[in-house]
């Protein structure tokens, strides 16, 4: 395990065997995200995107929260609404990630915390996790993809229930609605998330990043275009050295060694 300096104490980052763990570390404020933390996350994800030593990411929080969203107390610091609109944003940071991300949701995932969880590719929750879009209780709405991502994840009616009431749902309901893939005991959460991330990290990295790009296309493009895009990316992955290694290893009945080329 090596320290992967995030440049800020409120965010811990560790690299272990191609898996980068990012942990929000502001437990006394339920991992509410400040501007400084947002900027650090933008830089961290940019660095991870460019780093071949990172093949998968686990994103989690310390203490009893995954994240309670934006730090409400710092939201008045912007000089103008335009400045607020153009802020460096942690949801955008995660959305810019090319590497697969597993969210390990340990507790409250509220507002931007829920949006970041939805922006991750795979969500595993502890029994202690709760999920809400509480912005409406404060007089505004989420702006990090809440409506689009919730609707895609749990359907328009369930999304409306969450968005219009702002009330929380527990981990079991999140599981029933497909918001998370698995619910585990709190002490098993990180282990399970790392298990999944390690499997992804063992796959050829270009193919894993391509899988992520195709999933994004599947959600955003008309189906014919998404299928055409998938075919193009299949052609690109098929031409990689790793794909040749995969075919050779299969023929030679040995374990493939993937190098991300
Ligand atoms: N922004 C800033 N600070 C926050 C925060 C947020 N989003 N969420 C929690 N905190 C702070 C609290 O102010 C408190 O700080 P304090 O000890 O200095 O008063 C600390 O975190 C612990 O939270 P607290 O409210 O005492 O815990 P609780 O268990 O009683 O309640 C919540 C938990 C999640 C119900 C409550 O903190 C809450 O409603 N938070 C706001 C969530 C939200 O609306 N998020 C969307 C933001 S856009």
C-alpha cells in the first residue's frame, strides 16, 4: 500500500495493487464536501486517469457517512450565481473518471453524496447506509445529475418520490430498487468493494475503460448509435496487445498477463 497524496487531509488516497482507494475524511461533518475538497478531487481523478498504476477506484467515506453532500455552510461564499454555477465540482470530478469506480456506501449518501454514488459504476452498501435527495427541504434541487441519474437507476416514479419528498430510503429499499447491487454488514463493506475492484483491476485495463465508456454511451445515445459505438470500441480493443495476449493465453492454457497496451 502506498500513499497517493491527495494534497489535503480531508481526503485520503491509497494505492494498493492497481486499486486506488479514495476516502472522504471529514467524519465530524459527515463528509460534507467543501470547495477545497472538490478542487482536490478534480485533481486526484485527473491524476488517476493518467496513471497506468490505477486500474480501478474504490470511493468511500469515513465515520457514519458516505457523504452528506455539499457543505451547506460554505455555499454562501460565491460572489455571484454564475460563480456558483462554474465552481469546481466533485460530482463533475467523478463523472470525468475514465477508470471504473466502486462506491462503498458506508452511511448517509445525501444530496451530492447520493449523486457521487450514482456517478460511480458499481454501488455496494452497508446495512447502515441511507439515501436521500434532501435539497428540496432546503429550497433548491440537486445539480450534480440527481434527476437524470436517479431516474436511470430506480425509475421515474421512485425518483419522484425521493426528489419531491427529500425523505431517505434505507439500504434494503435501495437494494430492491436496484440503486445498489449488494448490501453487506458494515465490517464487510470495504473488503467486498475491494474484492470487486481487484477483479476489475485484473482485467485488461483498456477493455475495462472501454466497458465504462460503452455503459455511458448505452445510457446517453439512441440505441442504434450506442450499438455502433460499441462495435467501434470492440474493434479498438480487439487490436490491442492485451487482446492478442488474451487469445494466446487461451490457446496455450495459461493465465494471461495484461499490460494495458
Ligand atoms: N453541510 C455542512 N455540514 C453538515 C452537513 C452538510 N451537508 N451535513 C452534516 N453536517 C454537519 C452538521 O452541521 C454537524 O456539525 P456540527 O457538529 O458542527 O453542528 C455535523 O455535520 C453532524 O451532523 P448532525 O446534523 O449533528 O448529525 P445528525 O445525526 O443529527 O443528522 C443528518 C444527520 C444527515 C440528518 C443532518 O446532518 C442533515 O440533515 N444534514 C444535511 C444533509 C443535506 O441536506 N445534504 C444536502 C446538501 S446540498
